[in-house]
């Protein structure tokens, strides 16, 4: 866990969040031993068993965007949702949304005090404490549904202690967090698939072509053991662009032909929207109107994912974009978007040390006009810019900070261009604050 995870403008909250971080500040975590976390949940009255009907989402990529689409479909259909996501971009409060509203500082601090008091001296991680806190406040407040995003994997994830779910969603699966989840797609798929709950439908999103057979075999085998009805992309449902460049959706007798416009940038977002829509129909039994879905496509927001940033110091004719992607599948999606832009695109990359930097940089830089590297921090948990450049074969330029990189790129590359900052969500605060 990176220390920037606990940054907060509220100094009192920051100190308390930092105290949790200090409980377990290294990566040497035995996820198999969750006895302290289980006892904490028990002493809180097992709130995870009392939350509104849950829709549980796992996957290497696309979890947050899928959840955002699902939340917007729910909202436009008059449904109220709790929401639990990670990581946050600017404020810790972003992780916990109660009945459609981000938890307030006061509520977060009160709940945190109570959970820490109940926990006592037991060694729980930051994510265990905060997940228990989320369950606690969700159980205390009414909502129609509870949207839960896994933090890491699925099988041993803190969110996976719920016993029932209205539905589960498994997004795109690729190699990431291999130090915890395994070194093969088969192993990682098994960890993600373990969120499936007996008797609940599981919606499976589009998988990469070179991984599809392995991923879907793992999911099918586990589904058979757990008596889960799986709904696979391109087998049970379909979404994609047709010849008229509109969005076509098919699920049984339900068919839509929607305009091509979508607020979230990137072709992969279409598949995330499809997963969310299939889940919504299964859980609620409601078949939304085409007009409502057009509003969903136009209004869904998910910060930090191929987002255009309003950067004040950028001259007219230049654009600044951000994407927090940091693994191979993300790199492929970013590369496709750069190709689609078909214009001058300059990359600024910073990465954490537990990420596979070489593979990411190789893929994402293929269609870029230039590549630059920056430090995220100087605490040793992120790559130094020189290290990244060395890993990349000294292909780029190195800058001390992101603002210096942006200024230099736009001043030396003509009157028009696009800068894309990527490689880590921790870079977000450096360009929006």
C-alpha cells in the first residue's frame, strides 16, 4: 500500500488513516490468513451479511467503468445504490458512496473511530479496515443495491466475504498483481472467478482473443461446481459497432441499435457498458428504453480512465489526457486509442515498482510520437524516471516532474498535439490539483 493512499486534506482523518497504514505497511501480507478481519466483521455484527442486494464485480481491467455504467443505469431507472470502489484519485471518501452520495468527512471519521475501537489491537490491513467500515455504513443505510468492486483478485478479497449476490460480473482478465494472484492467466482467472455465488448469474465480459479460451474454461468449470448460470460475451449476449458505426446490443430477444456517441473514451468501454446492461436486466427484470440508454452512454463519468483534463497552462491547440492504466491489457487499449486519434500523441509515463514496466511501455509506446518518463515520488516505491527510461532502452526523455514534461513537450512540438499521462493512478493528482 502506497502512503499516498492515506493523503487527506482533513488532518485529523489523515492521521487516523495513516495509523491504519502503519499497521501493515509492507507487501508481505498473508492473504490466506484473514482471521483478524473475520473477527472484526463478527464484532461489528457481521454487517457484510446485512447490506442491500449486492452486485459484485471482479476483473483485471474495466471493473470501475462497468460499475460506473451500472450505477448510471440504476440511477436513471430510479434505483438507489451504495458503491464501494478503489483506488481513489483525490479524496479517500471517493471509495465509499452511501445511497448515491460520497461519504462525508464527519461520517467517515465517526465510522473509522468506531471500527478502530472495535478492532482493538488486531493487525488488520488498511483495505480490511476500510472494507469493514464500508460494510458497516452500508448496512446502516437503505438502498436498492450495493455495488462492490474487488480490490485485489477475488477469492481472498475483503469484499468476497458476502455470502450472497444478486449477480456477479467478471470483466477483462489479464496479467497483473502476479505476486499475489499467480503467474498464469489460468491462475488469475481462478482467483477472479471465485467471486461467483451459488445460484446467482455471472456476467462475463469480452476477453482478449489470446486468453479467451483459458479464461472462459476456468470460469465455466467453477460455475458448474457452484451451480452458477454464466452469461458469456459473444455467446449469450453481444455488443459492438455495426457497419453504420452505431452500437448494436443483443441479449436474447432484447435488441438495441444505439448512436455511436459515448462519454467514456475507448472502444473497450462499449464492452463494459454491455456487461453492466446485462447485469441490470438480470437483477431488476427491467428492460430500459433506448432513450434512457442513450442518456446513460452520454452521461456516465469515470475519472482517471482516458479522461481529457482541463490543464490551465496548456496553449490552444493542445490537449491533455490521463489514463491510469498500468498493465498489458490496459496498454493494448491505450495503444488502440492512440491509433484511433491518428494525430500527434506524446506520452508521459510514471509507474510503481510492482508493475511490469517493460511490457507496458513497449506496447503503449508503439504508436506514440514521443515518450517521456517522470518520477511519481521519491520514497522508493515507484520507479525513478531514469530507471523507466533504462527499462525502455533509453528511448525517451526524463523529467523531474510532470509539469516540466508537459511544458517542454508542447513548446517543442508545434502548435497542435496531444499529451497522454499514463502508467499509474498516482499521477492524477499531479495534473488536476
